[in-house]
C-alpha cells in the first residue's frame, strides 16, 4: 500500500524490477507528477506489469516468505510513521 504517495509507488516500482511478485496498490497516484511513468517503466526498464488480481497468493498459492524492508532517509522524513 503506497498511501497515495507517488514517491513510494515509483520507488517500489523500480525495486519491483528486481523483486518478483511485488504488488503496488493505488498505482494511479503517479499520474499527478509523471503520467507516463508506467509506460516508461515498461519500455525503458523492461518491467512486466500485470493487474494485482492475478497475484499468485490470490490464486491459492502459498504466500512468499515475508521480506524485510529498510527505510532510509533524512530526519523528519516520515520513516517512523511509514514503518508502522
């Protein structure tokens, strides 16, 4: 869940080029700053995009091991709030 924050959606979208099965909800939030983002991600980075409804966990497959996320940023940037 990206909390309707285009920066989170874009950052995790790029990370998703390396990590399989990453789901980003509220993908529309990037339209306010970079409407072509998803097209550029697909054409320039070769990302494969698909609707979240086709995620393996929703098809009854076993869930993946829970990954760790490390939040790095300047003081007052919202790391604690985001970490919750």
